[in-house]
């Protein structure tokens, strides 16, 4: 069944449940009067049914009064009540929940983070069924409006995972930023589904290794994968003076990765201040790595970096493809990487989505970089 037909079926079911009292009254009214026309007015069963449905007109007496009343009150007022109830009471999140509950052979994405969005986009673009679990309703408002399979609630609750039909899922991707939620959800998923492919995002490699071992899962660190890529870029460019801007998970992993290759680097807070950038060594650097993905601020930062050093190679984070297009072109001339996109592609290349028939990255996302100088 296609998604449009499925949504229609769910909406119809909800409408029936919301208006069952009015609909039962209509059925009873028609059935009771059909029997009355047969018993007291000598009509055949078929003729009585046609009169009851107001298809055949009746002249005089109760049948005539009945038809006038039925057309105006029963078919008119009741229909108006039903329509009003449907438009007033209908909540798209109920359709989202119902679609999630009936899913099978699907992928469950827990956490509408950057990684969660990338995974969901890759799978839905490939025609696979995805159910999203997210506690913060405001983050998934667009999914609710689009009536996508979705459960709003905490993945630390068994009932929420059951609503997402985790027991029938082929793959579960825990993409949440919260480590406690990831740990609890991993346990609950394995209790409900012992055989699905389980992927856990965990920035701490030691914790990720423990979770992977305990729950037979695949642990992934988006920051570690990004750092590995940046390390390769630095080695390829034979960088000898690198400035890493951004004291976050990505920045820390990048510094560690560069140290492994004995590439000299300085580590500083990300800033738009030209003086602080110069103090960090940007003017003499042959590579500058911006580990924040705020497009507006990064435009200013890269502009200031270019003002201090026009020839340095800049690697900059960005989530949106449109941002990558801007930063990858003159006058910015950056190598742009999305850590979540790179991680998603790495998972696909490693066979993490093989259970739903995806063994490689689709053509449109086959490049590791979003844009290159």
C-alpha cells in the first residue's frame, strides 16, 4: 500500500472512531425504518430499503414524513456534525502515530538530530519506510504536518518504542544527543527485538564500545569520523601549521587526530574577532579548521580568516547543502564537510543499512565532500 493510501486509511479510521455514536444512530435509524416499512406498510425488503434511503419517493403518511425528516435532519444535520467533528477533532499527530504503529520491516530513527535527519532523508529518498521517535514535539513539527510515521515521546519508555513498532523493525538507529537516552533505549530495543541491526551514536568511544558489546550494536561517533577525514586532508596537503577553531567534540577529536600524525596545531575557541584569530596563528597557518556549523557566523569567520591569510586551506563545517554551496565558492573557497552527512554515508558504505537493501551511498550523495575548493 502506498503512503497516500495508508494515510487516507488511517484518517478514515480515526474519523469513524470519533463519530461512531452519530454513525451508529444513522445505521439504527435506517434499519429500524426499513423494518417498519416492511411490516406495517407492506413493502418488499428491497423497496423498503430504497424508501428508507430516500432513493424512492413515498407519497403520504409516515413514509413521506420520514423521508422529509431523514433528508433534513439525519442526512443533513448528522452529516454536518460528522464533518465538523472531523475538522475540529482531527489531529495529524494521531495519523503519524497510527502509521508508526502499523509499520513493519522499517527503520526506526530515535532522535531528530542532524544525524537522525540525514539517515531519515537517505532512507526515504531510497523509498524505505522510516519511523521517527522524538521527545521534543517542536523539532518534528514539519513531520507532523506532513503526516509522516512518528512517535512523540521519550525513547526511555517501552511503550513509546512499542508504538514505533520496534519489534518489527529491521534497523534501529539511536541518533540522540543524550547518552542516558541512548543507553536505556539500547537495552529496551534489544528486549523487544533481538535480531535487528542496532546503530548507536556515541561521541565517547569507550562508552560506545561498551554499548556495542553489551547490545550487539554498531557504535558510531560523528566527530571521530569527521576528524579522520580532516586528518586525511591535512596529511594530503602536507600541512605543517594548523589552527583548529572550536572547543567542542569535533575540535577535540581533530586535535587528537592531527597529533597522531604529528602535525603541529594550535587549538583555540571559535571566534569572529580578527585580533583573536591572528593571535591563534591564522595568519601563518597553512590550514585552518572551523569546527562550528553556524552558517551566519562562519561566513564572517571565514571572511576574517581570508583577510588575514588568503592562501590558507580552510575546512569548515556546515549542515545544510545550501550553506556548503556558499562556503565552497569564492571568495570563501572552503572545503566544506557535514559531520552528520559524512557519518551517514560512512554507515551506508559499511553496510549498516543492508537489511533494507541499501549497500552503498546513492548517486546524489556519493561525494564525501559537499563542496571543495
